[in-house]
C-alpha cells in the first residue's frame, strides 16, 4: 500500500503527513521536524491515521510482524531450555534449584544410594 500523503497523528509530535514509505520505513513530516519510523511497528502505539483509525492492511501487517517476533522468542526460549538441560549456563537464565533438589532437578533423599 502506498501511504504517501496520508495524514497521521503521532502521540508526541502531533499531526503530520507521510511523505514516503520505502520497505520497512515511513517518513513523516511534522510541523517541527521530519522523522523516519519503522513500519508497521510505529502504528502499534504511537501513530494513527488522522481520523484516529488504523487501516485493515496496517493491522494485518502488525499481526504478521508480531507473529514472527513470537516465533523468534519461542525459538530462543527452546534453545535456552536445551542448553540448560545440558548444563550450559546462559547469563541471566540461571535456574534456582529448590531446596532438596540436585542439579538435575531430582529430589534428594536421605536413603538414596549413590
């Protein structure tokens, strides 16, 4: 979709006009400055069309981007879990063992033979 010449409203910069959209960037001319934003992310929290709405196409693009972000996050989480099960400590991802558990997370027992 061509967004050029669409009037928009930014939470901080106020009203503006989209002067170009190239790939994942849109450029908006405001009264005080011209700013470049990442599309469609900017429409998630800060930018709306002048009438306060967000078009169906922008909503679809946001949903697609958010799905990809979630897939990346899930993959990183799976990789972290695999690493931790192999005893690899990832900074900031240390596991706090409950009292009475060994490093594998198994319950320690006084009668357990070694």
